[in-house]
């Protein structure tokens, strides 16, 4: 396996730091120290902390895209089952972190969107992209009569992803999967239930 | 009107700062400066930034309790209408802030619960208290056959409050009420719909 570049090492250290203390609580000096890089090297790679955070976020979402595809492109499952599969895949990831880390996209939405217009715009674009495969999958589920067609697939996709952020928020406080499981149970027996 | 105490002035400044840059991004020095207080006076009043944040949070939740009571104790409304009323009252507050501020309880849940065990425990207690009047109201709505009884009132209360946090998270990124309105529309026509 090739040795990761210093740039990648710095970005990895930044992700860990931002998970722990957020955007404002992450100092360039600490990230450089954890990555074993001189501060000068950090500033060679990244113009500012804001630009750095933006790259960390982009890498994080690139990984999220893979998890979305893993669930929603799984042709062995019905469309409705693919939606559940996504939430289960994420639940597994959260469990591996002891339910102490949530989603960086949600974290930065609350913490950084008010003070960084760069990050706010990027988060808005991320959510806009994120909903597309979910809306398509929900539309398929509606066409297959797996879920009701009372609402627009795009609105249901937004509802699902936003409410799931809320469940992760509660999970982080309780350090337990209870809120995640509660959300899945209630949502798939109401909003996303199979029509009787 | 009596002049607010220096202590209250510092706490008010802390709330504004934490809304803007979170717990980690709020410095004792800056809060003291905004409040027009010497740093030494800050440390006379508050043992640490963590204890200070805990008091800011407690004051914030004390205000939230009043908003909950304003909606859920309104005997002129049916139980189901009271639940909607709460979300509408909060929506009005969020609108007044240009949808740029969400809920401090949600903000600190994502940003500070991982690094402060004091705040995490306090947030856990806040959520535990918060759900009680909602669960009681939902139970009343179920008994009045205003909403279905498929789920435990406590679970529905948690679902409502957690998902609403998710809607506020999206609102902050978009600076628009779209996610709030979408949540209300979908939730009250599915999870909290009137049985036909």
C-alpha cells in the first residue's frame, strides 16, 4: 500500500479533530502537530482553515456517496428495502465509533454554517446532491406501490435525511442507538410504510 | 425595569457567542469583552468555561420550558393541535432570527457532548425532561382518537423532538423555513395524522 501523502495525513488528522471539537475548536497548529507536519507545511497545502475544513468535508462526503451507492444501487433489494439498508449501513458505522461520532455534515451544518459562507454554500450543495438518489429510490418504491404516493419523492427524501440527522443528534447525547432504532421503526411503519 | 446584573449580562453575551461560534469557538475573553466585564470578574462568577456554558444552557432551557407550556397547556386547543402549536411557536422564533439560529440544545448536542461530560449529562437530562409534557399530550391525543395508538407516546414524543432538530439543522444551512414546513406537513399527515 503506498504511503499516504502528507496532504492526506493532514486531512485525516483534520477530520478526527473536527469530529472531536468542531470547526471552531480545531486549530491549525494542533492538526499539524497530530499529522507530524510543520505549521508552514500546512499553510503551503491549505490557504486557510476554512479552505482546509472545506476539503475535509468534501472528502467526507465522497465517502458518504460510496455508502449511498452501496445501499441504493443494490439491485437485489426492493427500493423500499434499499432505503432501510442505507440507514442500517450508517448505523453499523456509528456503532463502530461507539455512538460518540455522528455525521460531519450534520455537525458542520449546526456549528459552522452560521460563520462560514464557504462551508454553508458547500453544505447546501451537499444536501442538494444527497437527496437525488434518495428521491429516485423513493419514486421507484412509489411506482412499485411499496410506499404511498401522497408526497413528492423529493420532499420525502429531504424528510428522511433531515430526520435521520435529528436521530443522530440524539444518539450522540445518549451514546446509544436507541434514537436510531426508534426512528427506523416509526418511519418505516408510518411515512414509509407499505400500503395495506 | 431593574438593571440586569453583571452576571446576567455575561450569560446573555455567552448565549449570543455560543449561537454564533459554538462552545469551542467561544472564548471567555471575548464574552467578557462583549459584556463589558473584566476577565477577572468572569472568573469570579464562573469557575470555568464549561460551568459557564452549562449555566447558559440551563437558562436557555428555562425559556424553552415556557414555550412548551405556552403551547401544550393551551386548553383552548385539542391535544393534537397543541403539538402543532408548539412547532409553530418555535417557527416564529426562528423566523425572527432570519433562520440563521437554530436551537442551542441541538447545537451543543452535536458540538459539545463529545468533549464535555458535564454538558453531555445535562443535555441528556434536558431531553429526558423535554419529552415528558409531549408524551402526556400525545397520550391525550391518542385517548381522544386524534392520532393513532400504534406507538408508545414516549417514543412518539422522542421521534417528534428529534426529527424537529433535524429540520432545524437543515433550516440553518438553507436559511429558509422550507425544512420546517416540510416536516410539519409530512409528520402531521403521517405519524401524527388523524385516523380516518
